[in-house]
C-alpha cells in the first residue's frame, strides 16, 4: 500500500495540480488530503455556500481526474457544508473507517480551539493545555453562518474532542490503521509553532497513545516540519507525520505504512 499525503492547500489550485502531477509520476494506491483544502476568503455570509460550490465544482472535477482514489478530511478552515460531498468528490473520511485493502483509514476532522474565527470544526478539549483569547467568531447551522459573540460558551456547549474520539468506529486492527486527523498531537514535534510553542491537541495525543495506530497523518501547523527539520516524529509507538505547507511550493509525503520510516518528502 503506497500513500501520497498532503494537507493545508487552502484553495490554492496550483497545489492541487502539482499534487495530481506528483501522483501521476509516483503512481500511489491512494491520495490522502488532511484538511484545510478550501478557501474561506469569501464574505462570511457566503462562506458555507461558496465552499459547497467548490466541492461540487472544481474539487469534484479534480477528484474525478486524479490518478488514484482520493480520501480527505476537513480542517478548522472548512465549514460543515463540505462534509457531505457530492458523488465524485473523492471520499470524505472524517469520523469514519474506510478500508484500504488490508489496511484501514480512520479520519477525524475536529480540532482543538484556535485563535481563528471559524468554529464549525472546533471542539473543547477534555484536557485543555492552553487558553487563547477570541474575538467575535462565526459558526454555521444548516449551512447558514451566524456570529458567535462568546466563543468559550459556544465551545463549552459542545462535546469534547476526547468524547468524539471515543465515539469513532473501530477499525479491524489499529496496528494496521492509518489515523488521519487535521490537528496534530500536543508537544510531539508535529505541532510546533513559531516561537517554539507546541499548540496541538492533548486529547488527540492521548487517543493515539491509547489506540496505537501504525501511522498518524496531520496538518494544521504549517511550519512544524520546517522548524523541527523533519516531517516525521514518533508518538509513542505510532509513526506520526506532518507534511507542512510552504508558501510557494507543494510539500507532500510518499509513505508505505508497512515501512513508514522510509518515507520520502517531495517539496517541488
């Protein structure tokens, strides 16, 4: 099983095209995308509808033309409107198990709180490790965005990341499972932000340490692999990856989950 993984394209069409071209050259079995795929630069009032149009339009066309099956999750920059994609727009793997031959993929789109304004995929942590002030935020209900004046109260009324992780369906064997979560685990090298500050999720860290998937794939913190010098870090016995994002070129990882330490980083 050969995986080609990248994350955090944020609607940059050139990255999608470079990723497809890399797939045509490497011929992986699957293409994996780890969230924050769509732009949310549209006015807030049009945000969910704009991302939905993208999912039904250019993203569906890209997936249909891709050189391998596409599996993807959302991130904290996505509205919930994209998580029930139209036929042909790849396979949304968030909060479900997807068989990949004799391996399984378990996806998870929800994230710990950030300083950002979009709340749709944020949830509180059972074991919070930081508090960052928030100004007015937005969340959508039935595809309609609405301002949230008190983000802390909004989050407190929702289930924790830990409870959502516990509710995930079980794969056939966690040791033959790839866990793809947009949010990296806390203080693992996969979540290092400028200023040498880890900002990942404690709940996701505890989940990985308990379930012990063979491989975990993450995004969210673009600069982490640039700051640590490596896209790979061990999380207990799990081999964790964050491909990162460069300003002007694609970063993608070619991984064989049978031999994950032999990964290749492609930074075209």
